[in-house]
């Protein structure tokens, strides 16, 4: 399977480990990532907060570049980029007048032929391969699968799963031998773009997500979005209510979970780059005795 | 009355052969719902699409129609149980004949409109008028038929 | 007459007309059932919830939408649009209202949020991609939160999460032309 | 030379606003063959009709064209007026210049030009009309009622009391429909069984009603007054004559763990069962899919269990019974198949255009039930003998949340209409719960309370003012299980605040939909239905209980969401229509039927093959000596329905459809195009 790869701006910065783990698992799973040459930022929440045209034209440029590279499918692992790219493709397909304006502004050949995929969708479809190659299944590891918002909504754009009752990430986690837990906050927003400009909201929303995951007995929360990851991992300390010392909740990327199950070394998956220690997860993977040893740190 | 080329450009004249039980009633519903549509069509009511003889369509073109609509009940909904099945088969053949005779396919519209689909009838009419307007006045056939 | 306007609204006059012209959505479909606001994660922090925004659009009250920061606190999480029985898409209506309000009063949004969006778009205009360092610097200068998260810098650095040099888009001119094209479209759009 | 009168109607403003009626009349006045052309404000009014009668007499008119509304509205009115003035009614036609012209165009010039064209087309057609006389056909004075709910029961009783025979076909093992599942009924809180069971017994004992339960309509042929209906009597596994309904077999059956459809899965029933104690007929049915004996037999194994056969004193159990087919001749058919509730689960009965409520858990959250399940809990004959208990753990719920409009008024889920009865039964449910559990909290999430019947609004006010039901205006965004509590995430749009409730039970007031399989039944009856499957009435205001197919009538919730009072009054209205039909000896039918010209018919009988009604017969043409010259086709006017398929098929054009001849169609084409 050969796909155009749209890394997105955070893949080299705050969520390097998402990029590293994606590349680490892509090869064994037979996914060839051909980066879109000269891709540009998808505009995320800021573009569509200022103008609908910009919010569509920016991602459209990257779609046009992927098309020029002869690709039929484009993988955007970051949920925000995936939403903007798939959203742009959907709006251009639905609104002929908008499409006309975008093509004029882009001033390059563009027929909107490239389908946009997200990482969860791709991993779900590779479920059998993952199960087959899972040399060190994460037995006994309880994972809360967190979709957030842009991965599954709006339904017309993100058609890969049921927006109110998704099951793709759970399927991937099961394929890795781990056990998805039933919890309720998996579709609630984490505060997204307010990470810098309005921290209290992110703390309030993130706290509710962490508490629910703990209540469901999860050992870790799996995410597929750099913004959700940074809000729940980097800001997790701020979310602890004062005077409470609840055990930290590791926030791992779904690609890291798959990487561990495939027996890839934690360093190659960037497990050391998290703010909240991922020891509880890594000790479970790469062939160590899967007896639930006492957790440390 | 010739196809009047009014100020907004060419106004096609379109004959619509419809069945009484579904499309005619659907057109009535479009009326009671005040759904605005192009005024280029004139409806000829027949009991069933099974009654619509392909010769009517050809005759309409011969007398100067720019477009023809044929519409009746959805398959399986026919008031006479099977009339529209015969019609479907007949018009599949007629479509071939018309294109063989050089009549642009966009001039003929076949559709199924039920008694509760007023909006669909409006869309069928407006769609047909737009497509026929693109084709322009239907001179070629009229010249053949003795330039009446 | 653009595809969004229909026969009855040739020139957008009311706020609802403008929203409809911009998005193709019909705000009048909203029957104020409150289901969007019930699911809105920011309902606890805002005074004007999604169904209030829809009400004020239908009542043509841009003034009340301008004097309140609620529309700027929308996360764009699409929960309201997913749950709305009439598919009014309050999220996209809020986007359109923000565009209209910002055009009338550029400083309507709270300073921190304006600073973030400005810093973000400035980064893309300059490099075509977002350099996190550049974003944080740009945000701090504009928002005045000079020392926010300063303590986090070393942690970020040690984890290799601070990309100093924002890798640039070679044809950054192309990206800048898109910005200009959209801005031009914005005027006559 | 034809002498035709043209009468252009203003219809008050309806036509006059966009069509210049006077100009139309004047234009038609110039048309050769038109002897009289006037316009008038209200042609269908009495003075309007007088104009027609006077003109016919004065000018010896040979035909009339009324340019007004749709023939579906007033063709009969004007034909009656014409014939009372001595003109053959079938030479009077209408040009539809309202629904097909004035109402759908704004530009006065093009609307007036179109009205003139339409009127001229009709004049040319009427010139070629020939006087026809109605066809008289016999009427079978027996009615078929499909569906044994309260609507079907009422219709059957009224028709039978009116002296006609009735065949009542019910798909389920017993009649009673959904009403038999209800506890009390609004607005009077009558016990449903108490007011329904007497009617059911009345049906069973009525000399002129033949009840066929556990049966379905297989096929329908014929037409008004002369339908031939084939009914499939499904195999009960019990001989109806021998069984006296003692119930020994149902008690003896060891497999009692099967979810009862009657109790919506909350109660259990044996493999041979009677749906509910007051069932009519009181005959058990063998559930062939779940009976261990039949399962064993289907796998070719030894007979596993014969408990019911042993228990039955009268040897009534008969596993060899097969479906049987019965044919009935009836003159009228009443469709009264009732409703089903929208599914709270993910699957919507296979319908792609309907979606479930993922945000409410797709029906997977325990103790989230629908209105009918609540009825079964509240019903004294229900699985919990009337105590409201949680299906999951049997505990009494301290807080129940009721959600209005689940499915209804929700275009995103595929249903845009309001189901009319939920506001009332939710108020009733809240009241019943508060009566039974005085300390319990009943919270109702609503948008608008629609209680417009007699005593209805007072009923909902009583639930709020005296029974302590808490009404919160706002739709719930989602709900989820938290421990053994259901968290309901709502919003109080009047108070302007989020409004959450921890509920022990949630009742979803789900939308009313027509019964499954209504589409195929409608096609068997060649009756039209709307997008949702509700049967289309002939005219929403003027002919609400008839359908466009003569002789087929409709009653109850199969036509639109409807409560019991409306269903009963509609059923009686339908019965009066049926009795009206049966009151005349012979039926008059439109003479628009096909006629063969024996002289030019070559006897290829293509017409016979395409005729859906088998109206074409073979006729020998003989010379004076009686030798057969040729065999030609001949149409039986009594059977022919006038669809005209034969006319368009006939290679030699030797069959004509009276009222829609080829010549008349050419004339209309020429009148328009020149």
C-alpha cells in the first residue's frame, strides 16, 4: 500500500514521537509513506476562524501537490490536518462555485481526486497484519481509546466510522492484544486550539477526560491527534486537582501501541518523549513477562 | 404559437405526456404547494404511461416541440399494476430510435414522479427546460417534416 | 445571483441572509430545541450557547453577537452539528458569524485568541508551515503573556520537541499568493 | 359543427391573480367551434354552475370546457351540472389552469398564454369527444378489512352492523393491535383492556364478521365492487375447530424462556402460546422456529418433546398443518394495518433512509426503553403486574427521564413529521409513574407540548400542576451509563443553563411509523404511499378516508400518525363510505374503456397479452350463413379498467380508448404546437 504522506507541522515538533512511531510501524505493515513534496500547513483552527476560503484553499494546495505526485490516497496522521484536508475535499466536491474560486486561487491543475485517510482508519484496515505480526501482544494492558472530535466529526467528511459509536481504534487495540475499556469521554473535545490562548478550558476539559479514563480502569489513553496528546500529556500536571495525587495517566499514540505490539523498541517509538512517563505501557510490551508487575513511576 | 424568443433568450416549448394517477396528481401537489417552475410545458393527461404511444413523442417533435417529457408512476406503483412496465420497455427502444434519428437526447426526459412528489415534478420540469434551452430551437427535424 | 442566494434574497440584507450567502445554510431551520447547547463542551464557560447564536442570527442581532466573546470560544468540535436534528450546522454558522463580526470589528475577539490566530497565520504566511518556536514567540508578543509556559521550555527541549528551525515551504510565494487570493475574494466575495 | 362553451374561472384570487381570465375567455371566443366563452369569479359555485346550464340550453352546446382547477377536484361537479342540463357528461372536460398554471407561475403574460393554450387543447379534445354512458357493474356486498387493531375492529363492526358481510384479516395471532398492549389510555385514563376487550368479543361473535387471525393478504385482483382476494391462513399448529382455548398446552410447554413479542421482550412466553390473556380468538400458536420438537425434526433427529400434545385433551395440536390459501370475493377493501414504533436500536428494519440514535447508545444502555415497553411495565397484565421496575435489575427507579420527539421531528434521522400522540402518552406515563411511586421523580425533556384534542391540554397541565411531573424545555444531547445510573446530558433553554439528570430509567417517546411490509401490501392493492410508507389518501381535506384506487379505503394510523379517538372516528367514517358503496344495486363506472373495431382487427391478440385485467376475449366474426370469417379481439367493458396499454400496443390501431383516443391526443398536440 503506497500513500501520499502529509506529516503536518507538529510531526517534527511537539509530537515527534507520533511521526517516529508511524514510520517505525509503517515498514513492517507494508505501508510506503511518500511525503507530499513541498506540502504546506493545513491552517488548522486558525484558518477557518478567519475565512472559509482560506480554510479550504490552504489544504487544497497540498491535495493538488499529492495529485501531481500521482497519488490516489493521502494519509494525514494528525486528526486536525486530516479533518481540514478531508473537509476541503468534501466542500470542493459539494460546492461547485467554491471549487471554481479555489481552483482560480490555487492557479495549478487540481481535480480533487485524492482520497484523505487518517492513521486509525489505515491501522484498522491492517488489523489482520498487526495481529499476525504482534510478536509481543500487550496482554492485560487496558487502553482507553480517545477519538476527540475532529477524527470522527463532521460525519459527512469523516466517513470511516460511526460518529456516535466508533469502533476502529478499539479494533486496533484488540489486534495488539490489549484490552479496550468502555468509557464515555472518548468523543468529547479536549480543548484543541486553546492550548496556548485559553489554558483553563483545556484544563477543565482534560481533567474530566482523565478522571473518566481512570474510573474505567484504563492503564493508558490512546490518541491519534497531536493536539489531544499535548493537551492531555504536556498539561496533565496542571489538571491534577490540588491535594490529589492520582497515578499519572500515560497518553500514547495509537501508532506507539501498535509499535510495542510489533516488538519495536520503545526508543524507536519515541516513548521517552512523553511528559507523563509511559513506563506502565512499555513494561507491558516487548516480550517482558506479562504478569502485571507492580508499577513504578 | 411559435417558440417565442423572449428577452431572456430562447423559450423552448415542451409537451409533457403524464399519467393521471401519479405524475398528474404530483403536478397538482406541486400546484397546491405553490412550487414555482418554468412555464414552458403543456401537460397532456393520459390514464397511464402504458397508454402513451411512442408516436405521440415523434408527432410532438414533428409539430414543432423543442422537448418532450414523459412521466408516470414508479415501477411497481402503477395504478393498473403493469402499465408502466410496458412503457419502460417501449421508451428504452424509443430512446434508441430518437438518437438514431438525430434527436439530441437532452430533448427527451423520461421520469417517474409519484403523487406525493410535487417537488420532484418541479425539478423534472425545470431540469428539462434547462437542458432543452441549451440545445436551442429544434429546427432540423421540423425542416425534414415539411417545415410546417 | 450566486448559488447560495435564492430568488427571494437577491442582496443579503439581514444577518441570516449574510450567513446563508456565505455558507449555503438556512438558519431558519433552527427550532430552538437546545440539543446543540446541551452537547457543547464550552457551554459551561459561555453565555451565548450555539442555540442562542442561531436565535440571534435569525433575529438579525449582530450587535449582541459582537458584544459577547462567546462566539470566539467555540472550539469547532462539531458536536452541535453532529447532533442537530435539522442539520443547521451551528458550528459553520458560528464560523460565518465570526467572519462577519471580525470584518465589522477586527478587535471583537478576545486578545489572547486574536493573538493566537494572528501568530498562527503569520507563521504560515512567512514559512508556509508552522514553526512551534515562531508560533510561541509570535503569540507572546501579541498576547502579552510573555512568561506563559516558560518553565516548560527546558522539558520540551530535552524531549526534542522544540524544532528551532521551522522547515520552510520552498515555493512559499505560492502560499502567500493563496493568502492574497483569499483576502481578495474576501472583499468581493 | 361543434358548439362548445368555454367557462374560465377566476377561483377568487387563485387563478385571477396571475392569469388574465377575461383575456383567456376572449381568446377562446375566437377559436372555431367555440360558441360561448365567458369568465366568472367562482365557476364551482351554484351561480357558476347555472351559467353552464343556461348556456347549454340557450346555445345548444355540444360540449363544455371549464378552465379552472384540477379535474381531480371538480370534474364530477361540472359533469353533474352539464348532465342536469341535458348534455352528455362525458363531453364536459376541465382545463387545469390553477394547479398546473396560475399557482406555479408568477409572470402574468406567460401564465395567461399557457392558460389559453391549455384551454384550446381541451376544446380540441372535447370536439372529438363522443357521448358516452356510464358502465354499470354488480357490487359484491362484502368488505375485506386488513388489520385487526382498534381501527380495523371499529370498521368491521360498523360495516357488519350496516348489514354487509366482513372478512377481517389480522397478521398477529389475536386481534387488538397495539391498543391491547396499553395500560391506561389518555385523556380519560380508561383501562385499555376494559374498553377494548368487549369490542374484540363483539367482533368474534358477530354473525356477519368472519375473523381470520394469524393470516395475511397474499394477492388482490379485480376492481371496485369485484375484488378477488387470496388470503394466506398461516399454519397455527393447532386445529381451530378442536381447540377450546383451555391453555393446558401452553402451561405444559417446557420452553418458557422465549421473549414475548406482546410484552416487547420484557416478559417471556412458551413455544406454544396465546399472546395475552384476553386474546381473541383464544387459540394458541406454535412458534415453529423455537419449538424443540420441530427443531429436532428439521434436523432429522428423533422427536424430542411432545409435552403439549400429551397435555391436550382434545388432540388439537397438529404439527403437520401447512399454510392454507382462501379466496374471498369482496366489493370494498379497508386498509387498517396500524403503526409500528421507530427502533431505538441501530438497525431501522433495513431502511437506509432512517438512522438510529448513537448519542442515546443505540438501545444498548440497560433501562433505556421505549414507550410501549413502559406500557407493558405499567400494565396490570404485564410481566411486572403493573409495577414499574428496571428491566436490568428489577429495582424500582427513583428517577425516570422521559424524552419527547425521539425519531419524530428529526430530519437528520430521516423522519421530519410529528407523531402527534407522544406528548399525550408521555404526560400519561409521568402521571402513572407518580401515582405508583409517589416519591419518584419524573423529568420530561420536551420542545413543544402538542395536546390539541378535547380535554388533552388539561390532561398535560394536570400532569405538571398536580402530579408533579418536571417539564424541562430542551432536547437531550446524549446519555451514557455511569455505574448503574444513566447520565442524561440536556439543556434547559428556558432557564438558559445546562440541565443534567442522573436517571434510573429513561423512556424514549419514539416516532410512529407504518407497519413493516406496508409497501408490498400497497402495491398488491395498487394504492400509492408516501416516502415513509403511509398510505396516500385521495384528498387530504375532502376525501380523507378514500384512496385514489376506487373501492380501497383507509382507516387509522396506517395513513398518518393518529391516536385512538381519531382512529375510531376515522374507522366509522370509512365504514359509512363502504356502506354507501354497497347501498346501490349496481355500480356506475367511468366509461373510459377500450373498444375494438372488429372490421380492421387482424386478431394478433397483442392486446390480450398486455392487458393486466384479462379484459380481452376472442370473438368470431361470421357471415350471414354463420361461417366464421375471422376471430377478432373483443373487450369486456365490465372488466376493462381503461389503462389504454392495449391501444398503444395494437399494431393496426384497431382498438381505441374512449375519452383518450389517438385522434384526441393529436388534436391536443396540434392545439399547442400548431
